[in-house]
C-alpha cells in the first residue's frame, strides 16, 4: 500500500519510506491511499489477547507487508515488553460507564511511549537494512521529546535534536530530556512556544538542500507511523468493553490532534466508535473551530497542562483532507491561508462532516483542579492535569449520551506534574517510579537556541554525525 500526501504534490511512498520521510516534501502529511478494514470477527477475537498481539493484528494491514512479518512481530513484542504494566495500556472504571485508559506505563510516563517505543525499533530496522543514517528533529511541549530521547538515545544510526519551548515544560519533563547521557541526543531549549518549535521543524523539512544533506526525519505525529501505532489502544479498550457488539466513545485530551485522530483512524478501519470528544485547555482553537467553522490562531496561553499548550493542531490537516473528499488542492488553499493570515474557514459541508464524528469542549483551569480532586476523593485514582481534561470531557459526553460507554484517555503519569497535582489535592505529590527516582539529581545538558531557522540549521550541521562524516 502506498501513502499519499495531503497536499498532493509529493510522490506516494511505501510505509517504510513514509516512516523515514516524516513530513512530505510538499509540506503535507502522509496518509494511506485507502483504509484497510479489520472485520468484526477479527475485532471480536482480540478479546483477552495480549496487547502486543492486538498491535500485530491492527498494524499488519497498515504496514501491508512492507516490513517482513517475523521482523515486525519481534519489534512489537520488544516494544511492549518495556512497559511496566502487564496489560501495557490497562483500563479501569471511574464511574458509571466512564473508564480510564492508562497510557502512561511506558519508560517516560506518557502515552507517547506507546508509539515511540515501536517507532525507534522500526526506524533502526529500516535504516540498518538500507545501510543508512538519519537526523531526527522533533518539536515537543514536553512528552514527545522525552519519549523520543528514550527510544532513540544511543542508537548508532541516528542523531536526535529535540526542540522544546524554554521555560514552558514541567521540570520533570525537562530533566527527562536534558539528563540523558547518550551523545546522539541534543536537547534544544527554544526561545518561543511549542508552535514556534513545530514551525521550525516543518521549515527544516521544506528546505530541501538541508533536509537532504542531513537526511532529515521526524518523530512527531506528523509521522504517519506514530498515528498508526496509537490506533491500537482504541481497539484494545473498545474490545474490553464489548466491541464490536456495541459502540464505545472516547474522550481525548488534545493538542496536536494526533491522539484523537488515531481514534478516528480506528473507526475508518472498522472499529464501531461512537463519538470522539476533543478536550482542550484554554488553548481552544479546535473547540472554536467546531463551534463556528473558523480555524483562527491566537496567542498560546500557559496552563497546568503544558503539553497541550498548542494552537496549530497539525493532524487536523489529515482529517480535513478526508472531509474535503481527499481534494488536495482545496486543502492546500486552506493551509496557505493559515500560513498567510493565521486562519481559514470551513464550508458548512466540511464542518458538518467533522461534527459527524467529533465533539469538543474546553476545560478551564478551575475545572481541571476540581476534576483531579473529585476523582481522587471518589476513586483514589490520581489524575495528571492532561488526563483530568480527558475525564472532564468524558463526563460531558456522558451527559449527552449516558448509554454508550466512554473511555477517557489518561495520557500522562501524575508524577510528571507534581505541582499541579499538589495544588489540586491539597499537597499530594505523586512519586516518580523507581527507574526515575534520582531524576532530580542527574546532571543536565542542553543548548539555548533562538527561534531562528538559519542558526538552527548551522547547529544541526555542526553536530549531526551525518554531516561530520563520523
Ligand atoms: C500528556 C499529554 N496529553 C495530551 C496531549 C495531546 O495529544 P495530541 O497532541 O496527540 O493531541 C499531549 C501532547 O501531545 C500530551 O503530552
Ligand atoms: N504534546 C506533545 C506535542 C507534540 O505532539 P506530537 O504528538 O505531534 O509529537 C509533546 O508533549 O511533545
């Protein structure tokens, strides 16, 4: 199966090529040419199976033989053996018809590990087969960076440059990126917001000479493989609640729109998904878009859920591509409008298509604090602020439809955001798991950089082993 760019001007690529490419040459995002289907009997047969087996079932049709079956199976087994929970992504009940999908049992305590542990192995495998090297550049508001550093640190075939907004991630998140001894890891603190970091990354991809010279690759959810791997836990959690015999809805704390898009992908592949509820913090561009059809950038507001302090929700482009009937010219016009004037408007038809699958709600800070406290008092479960937004959004979904079970995605471990949790609970400070217990004592290594593409390119050329011939 080939993968096409949403902007229509880049050559279609195989899964492995799209994996290495990250962003398409025309600035678009890759999606499969068609959505492979997983039949109801196959979905039903996932009940009670280990997570890794479900991952094989969901990912095989997406990868479509482009990576040999035994190799893929081995990498999937190894990726999910790194998780501390035997179920990998366990589901617990919080309330009537409200369930919590815990996605933070991987090495860096956030949902990013679910895809990144596999991505690291897949990229290393493909690069080894081709005798090639790559320079990975990623933008992070805290969690993608730590997951990437963990998955790619120490690998011989890649150098990893992670751009994070200086002073806008939690201390635990920062230290997870800056305290890694591996010499192929470079943590870059950018003077700007996450959106500035993401714009820099996209600009690097579009500078063809630079991208070719360093063999640029990306591990943000602009990389299709990230979204594909995240689709798996929608299947496992829905099946645990009786799918495919009844629909299940999902409430997803949302920033870059990768995670909730993975739920929509699961639906395209045949999973009976009810509603997909987008939960945002005060950075509510998606809520405003679903209300009025106008996608309009505003300044980023800092919140207690810093990983979602994002305005440009990159993966919304993949949804719009589909909602526009895969018309890449219309999509490119919208994206040009975003670049030139900071926004675009959706036609009533496109907006109706988006609304046919998605709802959206912004959760203000006091409600985030209240949800952490309420959930802890009622169930003993301690939520981090991102997960609290998911749970609050899930409660909203249940007000609309109490009969359909709702899975709220818990995207980070509360110990990543101890200050916010302590504030909400009156002093409770969740402990880091043993493998990170000394995190606060580890030496840090980072470089401050300006929000300046040319300076960034110079730095990467100087440090990447690919350009130094090492
Ligand atoms: C903890 C946490 N929750 C939620 C999100 C939002 O996910 P997405 O960007 O895929 O919408 C992020 C960042 O991506 C995150 O790190
Ligand atoms: N919240 C993310 C932002 C990047 O999102 P991604 O899923 O596109 O990598 C983070 O924590 O870095």
